C-alpha cells in the first residue's frame, strides 16, 4: 500500500521551520495534517457529519487537545497507567483552539464537527500550545468542510525588551509579556495572556506583531490546500427558510421588543417581558406547527431581539439596563465575611456577585501537575465555581466544565502577577470563587473579589488588581459602532466582542478577547483598551474603599509558616539517616517541616498552628544548621568519656574534645568521677583545626586562681 504525502514548509525567520504534511496518516478523516517543528509533532484531524440534526440552530463543534505521554517518553501516573480525561492544561489549549475556529464557520452550518489534536512527539523546549491552532486549521483547510479561514495561532512574548514569536519554553521565564493571538489573514479573532503591568500601547504593538506571523502561516495553509486540491467545499442546507414568517414576526414584535429593551428593566423582568411578546405572537399561529416552523419561530424571534438591542445602543447610546456605554454598574464589597476562613470577600457589581475565600497551607498542600509536557508543582491555586442558582436555573452540578476552567485560569493569570515572591511568601495559597449571581463577567468579579480576599488574608500583594469586561456593537453597513464598558450577559451574547482586561494602577496584567466579526480596526481596539482602563481604575477606587492595603498580620487562626534558609551541606543533617531527625522533630514539636534545595541553598519551611511549636522547631533547626564560632560559649552535653578527656556535643551533630587539661585550672590525673554521660557543661570553643575538629575548654571560662608563691601585697621587699 502506498501513500501520497504532500508537504509545505513555513520559515519562522529565526532559524526554525514548521512543516505541514497530509496524505500519510488518518486518511479516513475529512482532513488530517501532521505539524512538525524540531522533535515536536502534532496530529490534527477533523470530521464533520454530512447532514445536520433537525432543530439545531448552532454549530455542534467539539475541540479536544490531548498529549500522549509517549511523546515525552513518560508513563502516566495513576492506577490505570493510561491517558484519562483531559487535564486542565489540555482543556485550556482546547478552548484556545475552539475560540479561534468557531467564529469562522458559516453561521448556517450546523453539522456535528469534531476537531482532535494530539501531541505525538515532543521537544521539551518547543511549546505545543502555540502550534495547536495552526495544526487544526490546516486539517480543515485540506478538507471539504465549509470554513471562512484559514486561521492560525502564535505566542508573542517580550523577552529582554524584544518581541518574539513562539519563543522557547526556557526563554519564557524572562518574558514581561506573553499572549496567544489567533486570527485570519485579515483579522485578529482571539487574544489571551498575561503581562507585567504593561501599557495599552504596548499590548496593541504585541498583537500587531503577532498578526504578521499569523499571515505567513495562513498563506502556507492556502498553499497546502491548493496542492491537495481541496478548493471546492461541500454543499449543505442546514437551515430551512420562511421569509413570510420572518417578515410577520419582525412586523408584529420588533417595536414591542425595542420598547422592552429601552425600559431599563432587571434581567429576569426583561426575560419575562420578551417571553410574553413571543407567546402573544405564537398564539396567532396555528396550534399545531411542524418542526421546521417551530425552529424558525425561535430563530426569527431571536433575530428580532438581536436587532432591537443593537439598534438601541447604536441609535440612542442606551443599554438594556439604562446605562450609557461607559458607565460601570453599582459596586459594593465586603471583606472578612467568613470568620473562619483565612481571608474572604464578597464583591458585587450590578447583578454579578462572587463570594471568594483564601486558604493558606504548607508546602505539602501544593498542587501536583502530572502532564505529558508540563509537570511539577503549583503553590498558587484558584478555583472558580458557577452553580446553576447563580442564573436562577435548576440543573444538576456535575463539577467544573470547560467554561469554569477557562474563567478560573484568567483570574489566576491576573492575580499571579501581583503575588509576592516565593522568598517573601512561604504559603501555598488556594483561592476559591463561588459565583452567587451572574449577569455579565463573573470572571472579572472573581479577580476583584480575589484581590480583596488576599488583602484580607494578609498576603503582601505588589498592588491591587481589578478587571472589566468590554463589549462591542457595530454595523458594517453604516460604519457605526459602540464600545460598551461592563457588559451584561445579554450584551455578551448579542454583541460582537467580549474583551476582558485586568490590571493595576500601573498597567495591564492579563487579558482575554474574543471577536465575532471581521474587520476590527486597530483604532477601535485602541479605544476599547483606553475605555477599559477608565473603567478598571474606577473599580479599583471602589475596591479601595473597602480595603486598600494587606492586613499587617495574618488572621489569628491562620496557620503560621517560618522559612529558614540554610547552607545545603546541612540538609542531610536536618533530615537525618532515613529521615530520623526530621521525623523526631515533627513528632516532638507538632510542627510540619519541609526542606528542599533551591539554587544551592536549603529552604526549610516550618508550618504549625501555634507559635510555641514553630519556635521549638526553629530553634532545633537553627542549632543543627549553625556553624560553630571560635571564641563562642556553648552549653554542651557530655556524649562520651575517654581517658584523655570528654567529647561534648555543643550543637546537634557537632561534638568537640574537652581535653582533661582544659577541664579546670587544677590538674586531674584521671577522668574518673569528673563527668558522667549526659551531664551539661558550659564550654568555650578555642579552635577548629584543618580537619574540622573542635577544641573545647571549660578552664577558659573559670577565673584563674592566684599563684601560691605570690608575695602578699603589703610584704616588705627583701634587701
């Protein structure tokens, strides 16, 4: 059996190349491409059903990115020793690709579509997340699936002051800016990333720089599709039409819907009013409707709402809740709401509310990451929960979904930028945001509540962080557009952009942008960022009215951690043979002790819920790790007795010789009866020889007796 492999190569301009090939693997998929850069290889496949299911008015698209452990020469952990459900890291990459691809499928294409990207070989320094979107889009490009692409994704980072595309993993530690940017040859569609308090202008510059690389990768996909000959896409008809029904619905309901939209009503009141209008019109139709008409009725009424809400904003500058385009909803917040938590806050903005808690833990509470490509430990954890009652719905809670993982990650990126350095914060920190109400940007509420809760917990943040979600309503025909600050849920659903920006007073620390339209002008993006800064600073001002600085100390019931840095040569002495010493200290003091080597030093953490236990363990560790000083005085313990003197332990594990001649000023002929093992004796360290042996003296601490032959002070001198 033979195959006809077709390839194209992208020159990255930095000495590396990306190869796209098709025709060799997975030939029964509608499209399959292998992407190769260095030793990294991704297999991307796409399959789309030939027909759509009836009554479906959206694209049932699933995107799954999975890393094969064999790609990095590892065997999975766990009982089964095989790849299981997607990790949070894999889910986040899947979301990045999904958000880039989804808007480019035709609006009337509703067939079940599945995109799968597998990491099948890995180069430890080439990050696959920035390549997954390119591989997925290339697989669609070589298929007959309708798609308004191609698109691509790249990572843009600023390293040592220079913008770089898809830097090596080892270089990212020095990055002050890191974004994943997706787009087509014409437009930017998605941005997500984090940065170190950068300006709005610096962010726009980075996105524009990334777009130039995207254009090159899109051109390569077009070339590959031409080589394969997949220029003609499949025909489809996934939506019935009824222009008469459409006209009737618009004529009968548009003015009523517009009036409700302009009434500045609350979320549920507005929803009920819209539903009542729909019911009234439905009553004018025959009682029995075929499935197509039922489907079209819902679709066309939704189109009425879409047009009415957007026209209200563009024509009157008025929004669903009565605000203008720049106003942020009323804010109130409270800290220390949960008395038993180590830190807590409630943050409410309009009809969106987060109850957030902070828990402080020891090193053994760190989160273990066991992935094929990335593994290690996290000492900062953020979990975001979105229960059904937050939107007034009744549905079973089945654990966090992809949305929860993505929203939590954005908040984590934001707060991570302002945490104190590890040397200044020994704690493992877990932040949990429970969304109690939701009507627009609960992830940004999580950022604000998280900041307040961390300050309440006494964590010394570099600066407070706030976040804002921006929206866009635009009309391509007239050129009108409106940028909306602090969008509602309906404005997110009916709008053209969801742009979340977080930052401090100094600058931006994270962002997430999704566009649903083509042709966003750079000046519109710049205006959105400037308007977001205005709103962000307003929210910060409101937060500071509640708490502006971290508490001077942790809560009385919060556990305490003391961190001691020692020379690495003492690590073994503290642990002891088989862990004997450290286990004994933990048992006797009640403290939890962890120790690791970092940058040639030993980092010891002592964790306990009371000061006495920490002080006891600290003293023991300092004694073990202390270096004897010549001339210093020590209270030692007699460990063994020899004919020539006694060996005295002056520090844990450090014995010195107290010679028989250094016990007292008087002379002893034998050691019999002078000491017994276990006696306490105060000694002075006289010397440490080249072999590290300690010379001790008790005599040096005793007053020297007068000489017996010394004449009396008033005796007359002899002639």
